[in-house]
C-alpha cells in the first residue's frame, strides 16, 4: 500500500508531500494546480516514463520523487532522482539503502518487486474507463498480464523452440546415418578373403625378392674377386702355377655362382608370373615389388578407414538415442505444463477437462 508521496522540484511541485489513507483517496483542486503532475510523478517512478529532462522544474538542477510503501508493517522507500549528470533509483529499507544507476529504460527488477505496480495500475489522463471501452483483445491482454499467463506462453514457446531444435538435430543425424550406411554397403562388397590372400602372396614375393637380392650381392662380390685375380695374373706372371691353382678353385666357385644366377633368373620369371596371377590385369604400374607394397599399404589404410567409419556409426547411433530420450523428456514436460493450465493460452477462457485433454493430445 502506498503510504505517502514526496515531490521535490517535480514540474509544478517545488516541495509537496501527500499522505494517503488505506481506503479511497481523491485529489481535487483548481485547474493547472498540479493534480495531473501527481499522477505523472507516480508513473515516472513506476514505469520510468518520460525519459527526458522535462520532469525537472524550470530553473532547477535536480528533481526527486519518493514513494513510501507499507508492506507487512514495514516501510519501504522508493526514490527516483534525476539531474544532468546523475540518474538513479534508491531502494530504502530499515537495514540499508541500495542505489541503482545503470538500468536502461526499465526500472531495476528490485524496484519493480518492491512497488508491485505496473502501467496497468495507473490510468493516464483523459483515458476511457479501465477495460470498459477496450476491445476484447486489449482486455485479454490485460488479464493475461495480470494473471501471468504471458509467462506461461513464454515457457510454452521456449519448449516448442527446443523441441524443434532437437527434432532438426535428429533429422540431421538420421541423414548422416543413411549416408554412412550407403558407404558401409559399398565397402561391404569388397571380398576380404581374396584381399587377405593377395596380402599373403605379396609377403611371399617380398621374401623371395630379399633372397634374390642376397644371392645377387654374393655374385657381385665374386666378380670383384675374379677381377683381382685377373690383375694379379697380369702383374705377376712368375707365379703362374700358384695362379692356376687359384683359378681352379675360383672356377668352381664361379660355376656354383652361375648355378645360383640361373636359379635367380628362374625365381625372377616365377615372380613375374605370380604378379600377373595375383594382380588384376586392368591395373597398371605393378611391375615391381615396391608397387605391390604400395598397393598393400593403400589397402591397409582403407581397412583402417573402415574401422574408423564403424566407430563413427556407433557414436552417431548413441547420439540419436540420447537425443530421442531428450525429446521424449521435453514432450512429457510440455504435457505436464499443459495439464496444469486452468486458462486457455490462446483465448484466456477457463479450460474444461475435455478441452485440456484436447490441448494435451494435440501437442
């Protein structure tokens, strides 16, 4: 309940204090003696309107308007002060004084809570009787504001927005899942048994190639030794008998190496045949073992990508499951809120049990 109003340098009021009774209060007086400015002062405190400097009395630097409220036998003061370099609200209680300066165009929330008033409680000058000449839509708006149904609408809109968001996410994940399934179907067409056989054959070819390389190195070393022997024959003809004996032993070794060289040639021919059998005819560039190894590495990478794709599919499935659970929880919350409504959020009329069930089922 408003107990008193104190005005200092507010328009036509230089220093005015009004004490209100708990019942009906009537302000009477001659025209142009400040009756309307009293209503304007109340409106200025409650709604922070007007925002300009025209509330300050001409020739003065500061204006102050204060409302004293009695709440549960306790007095609360709400002061509105304005001058060129200062614009503030002050909330006064028995315990403390709190100042609010940066509050924009709307009074601070603690001020609104203490006043428990709004523009609905204050009728402007020359306005029609409250609600009597208003349209049905305006009346419904006032009633929804007073009964806080507009807050219910905000909650319903927020829930609907979250449901739409989650539904969109589920749809996107379903599209991703379909694409992943298509890729998995294409990959599943690969014959893994045949692929494994080719890998084993490549390992065998690599081992055979290593063996051929070792034998080739032995043959090269023998040729180097033979070249040394030839040089010694030219340089030391006196030691011809000794050289001949050495030649016999080296000759036997050379024959052995010739046999190994023949075996090496046979192995190389076999390697080429194995390559033609194992590798597809339509693939070019596999003329040596290194190219085969490269193909093996590429296939191994594809297998790793398959495993990563399978893990991704599992994660996508888990996300879809979690989002579906969240969607169900949101729907249940919305139904509970709708079941608690007594007033229709669209027209403001009282809901019957049948109408409430219809609204819940429609959701």
